[in-house]
C-alpha cells in the first residue's frame, strides 16, 4: 500500500472537500451563474467556491506556505520558499456544459534553488480518483503505483492535445501539428482538461500529450506525475521551461523523441 506524506494528505483532504462542492454544483449546472472572464475562458460560482475552500484548507494546514491560484492570483507567506500552486477547476468549459471531465490540481513548488515541484495531486471528483506524486517517491492513482505506457510504435499510440481557442496560441501551427501526427498515430483526443491529460499519460492511458499556451497551475502537478511515472516532459520545442512558457510535451521514453521531431518539423500553412 502506498504511504502518503503529510503534504499529500493535506492536498487530498482539501481536494476532496472542494470536489464535493463541485459535484453538488455540477448537478445543478444549468442554474449556475456564469460570467465571462476572457475569450473562451469562463469562471463560475462553482469555480470560485472551490478555490475558497482550497485556500482555506491549505492555509489552515500550512500557514507558512504561499499561494498561487488561478482566480485570486498570488499571496506570499512565510519565508517565500514554498507555495501551493492551485487550479480549483481545470476543465471549466466541460463543467459548464455538463461534460463530466474536470479536475482539481494542486502542487507544492519550491522557490528556493532548484527544488522545483515537490508534490503534486490531480483529483477527479467525478470518479473519486486521486492521482498523486512526490519527487523521488513515484506516482500513484489512489493506492496503485503508476507507470507510463510501454508502447514503442507511434502507429499504435493514443495521443492527446488541447485545441487553441480565440487567439490563445497559433491555430495554424496547431492544425499543422495535428495533421502531421494524425497520419502517424492510432488516434488523437482532445478532452479539455490539461491536468487530467497529464495524469492520463502518467497512468499509461495516453502515450503522449502536447499543448501550448497553458498556465503554471494547469501543469505543475501533472509534470511531476508524468516524471515520477517514468515519462519524459519538455516544452514542445524541447526546452525545459514548461512552467514559464506553458508549452508541454509529455510522453513515454520510447515515443517522446519521435513526437518531438515531428512537432519540430512542422511548417504551418497560413491563409
């Protein structure tokens, strides 16, 4: 049985409490008040409620940690060496349209030296699934150890991505990347929740995932999950500044280089 640290237990308790609130509101999705936050990016009463619950629970357990949250921004605390990085509802558009594919993402980031992401958790409240990892300790789904897939042939691979919307990233480039990969893989998927996509790579459900234009809270926990499950994560151009650029390519060790080369060779057509 997997042994969770105190930090993972804190994250999981907070995520489950916020997740229960999300599930209640998901059952009444048609009655939710919705306001436009930006192009193709909506914020709901449920989103804000979940963030308040997470902020309260995490701050209560670790008052010396800072907070970086999607809706309320950044709040420093303690000596500034550790902070929570939180997305209270990844897959907001799915949630608001009644599509049961969304999650909560929480990570602990060290801002002192080269510590990076120390712990990460992606919680799927619809299925009550907790994907979690600690640096150097492996990745898990509930109590089961996770490993990325072992597929070596791209023709048998299932690959996921996120489609650009309303100018967030270059649609011409993404269409060219999709076309290049479509001819080589078994299937492509776009499920609309990047944190869960990365968790699925860690679980071996997807063989690879790529997307640009993401935010730190979308990917912090998922990057650690994939790496601790034995996978490779870089920017789509091969760099290692994913948290700064929001560009991510995650895959198993056999396919990462192949997908990276395909993406690098793409020349987007423009009209």
